[in-house]
């Protein structure tokens, strides 16, 4: 019971972070496919996935910021990781009201949405790559296999 009470939010970061990465990448891929095959159902699915990713992103970023603070991490790779994670989060959050305004102009909406998915997918890819570097190259948050 004591371990349950000793829970730290930063422990969720490695478990949560893969969701917005996968969701943003899926949204981009589905939106591209919707344009290639002219399928509105793929576009609607891409939009719903993008919105879900946008709503999950702040929790993933918050847990990452908490992890860096709790572990007293400072490193140039962490700085890059944090910068692109914040760009992903704020960029996707800022895109929602813009897309809302454009929803009546379907052609413009589709163009702008594709641009947003490409930008956000790029940001999240760079953030994820540098997060992986911190774990696999520097062992951040990883426990040794042998003691």
C-alpha cells in the first residue's frame, strides 16, 4: 500500500508519450491517404485522431517536464527534446481554433489541416527521436540490466 501512495506523475511519461506520437503520425498518414484516394471517411478519421492526440499531448508534456525536474536533468539533447515537445503541444493546441474557424471552407480547411499535420508530425518526430536518444544513448530513466 505504501508504494501506491508513493506515486509520482513523472513515472507516467514513458507510458503516455507513445500515444501522441503514434496518433499524430497516424493522423498525418490518414490525411495524406484521404487526399490520394479522395476518401472523406479517412479525412474525418484523421481529424478525430489529430484532436485526440492534441488533447493527450499536454499530459505527455507535463509528465516529461515533471520527470526532468524530479531527476534534475540537464543536457543539450534534453533541451532539443523539450523544445520540440513544446512546439508539438502548443502548435497542435493553436491549430484547433484555426481549424474551427476554417471548417466552413472545406477546401481551405483540408489544405491547412494537411499543413498542420505535416508540421506537427515533424515536430513530434524530432521530439521523439531526441527522447529516444536520451534513453538509449545516455540511459536517462533506464535502470541497469545487471546490478
